[in-house]
C-alpha cells in the first residue's frame, strides 16, 4: 500500500472505530474563560479539528481542579462546567460526528503555578517543591478525577486520556523519585497502585463499556528518579516499570496508549523534539515499538513526535527527503507494526485540516509545521496559543509579548 492508503485505513479502538490513523494531540491553548469553560475561540478550534477529519481528536489538558493548575486560563472539568462542556461537545460533534472526541484529564501538582494557584507535591523535587500533600488530599484528587470522568461521559465525550505523562501529577506519583513512605510511594507496587485505583474507580463510576479509557505515558522522563529510570536517584533508562504499567492498565480496561517522553519543564527536547536535533524523534519510535510489544494486539499504540518530519525538509541525514517526510515515514511505522496511529501536535496548530487534505488528494496544500516552537513560547508566557507562522493573530501576540518582556527587563536594570 502507498502511504495514503495506509494512513487513511480505519482502526478499531475498543468498541469504536477511528476513520484513519491520525490522532490529534492534546495541545493547550490557554484561551478558556475565567471559569474554565470553553470559550468561543476554543470551540471554533475544535470544530475545525473535527472538520479536519482526524480519526481521534483529544481535548487539551482539562484540569480536575482550579485550586492547582499550570495555566491561568485552563479548561476545568468540575460540576459548574458540566453544562458548558455538554454544549461544547455537541458543537464539536456536529462539525463531524465521525471523529472520536476524547478528553485528557489532568492535575498539575508540582507544575502548578504559584502565581495564581497552589503548588502541591507528593515528594519535593529540586527546583519545584510545593505543599506536601497528605494521603487524604491525594484521595480527594482521585475523587476529582472520577467525577471528571463522569462529567466527560455525560457531556458526550467518547472517552478519556487519563494523563500519566510530562511531569504532571500522575507521573509525579509513578516515578521512582516518589520514594516517600506512604501508600502510593516507595516500592513500584505502591506507586503503580495509584493508577490502578484510578482506572478501577473510573470504570465503576462511568459504567459504560463503550466509553474509551487510555493514558498518555512518558516512557522515560530523562532525569534522575524520573519515570522510566532504574532508581530514585538514577537517570539511567529502564522500561521495566513503564511496560508493567501498560500491562496493568490494559488488564483494567485500557484500550489505547499514547507514547510520549520527557517532562517539558526539565527535558523539553524529549517531549517536543527540537528542529536542530530532529533525530531525537527516532527514539520515540523505539519507545512506541516497545509499548506495542508489551500489550495485546488489539490495544492501540499512538506514537508521538511526528511534526518534526514535516514534508521531508527536516534536516535528517542519511535518508532521502521523499522517504523521511511525516506521511511516508508515519505510514512505514504503521505498516511495520511499530505503532497503530501517528499523533499530530504542533502540526495540528499549523494545519488542522491535514487528514482531510490527504483524503482529498491535496497533499500539496498542506501547511507544514516549521518547528519554530513559537507556540511553546506563547504557552510559557501564559497567553493564548496557536501557530504564529500561519496565523497573524499569534504572530502579533508573540511580537507584543516580546516587546512587553523587553520593557520589563529594561525597568529592572
């Protein structure tokens, strides 16, 4: 098969079928309203992604609490958000009922900003810290996740991505650095139980076998004691715990996993490969292959870090451009059994219509991500996020923010 046929082939996920092999990553845009409800801009963005015909669209990280969060204007999924989220999902599904629409549930933990929320931790990490959570407070966080899953289901979402990656709360509990003596700390059997309890409680509370559940997981966080290392003070990669986690979650109902890596505040080039080191993306396909080998054939593995491959103009050496582009290389990964779907993150900002353009035979019209990472800069600056290469609104916003930053620097000198 050619890459077009491969990438447009449907794939079954649990009781549902994705219309093609494209998965839209949960990319935070920080443009929700002050109550955490989707704004009109938020809604229009996801309507456009649905019209782009990706097999699965994952909603950006939606926080189960407003007390501790990483973004000032972050989506939240609490009781007051129930009806606005229902209306939001209705509009997105009206744009394209064939696209599977899931929510990524999160709690920011030690990555919460102490400028507008409470930073909390299960075991203080150098450079971060925060209020040490009690066991009762962690139990309350689990309660919040369970309620959020119920709200997502009732709002009409097709499933959830229970976030266990990128240094956020789930990965903070799972990593070996969580050596604290408590029920979810120390030995791996204790740490993994946090995720197991979450899955079991969510399945019981939602009670719908057609409702999808899976997780985005960092295979290796890349710092001492991070997830995927061989001890609380070691940076050495060891996939024993990540692969065991996959199998345990699969036993508890997981139908898919999104492979990722790194913790953006510490090891950003693992999470979001830099254009100056594009070959780092190859490591992600290794991790995806290991994920695939660890689970049952029907469990869907979604691979990350494909935006950097672009149209073959990517700086990769020892390979022809026609073979190294996102489409041919992504298809090759599917055909060779490395993964089942390819995830688009930064590329989805550049062109939300990529899957549809491919189906229509308009590959020449695709707007390729330039991997400038200005979208990341906008996120760090706590402003609305989008593609500054193809959308003038975000170009102007970036220029404005840089000017403001320069003025503030001058005022302090």
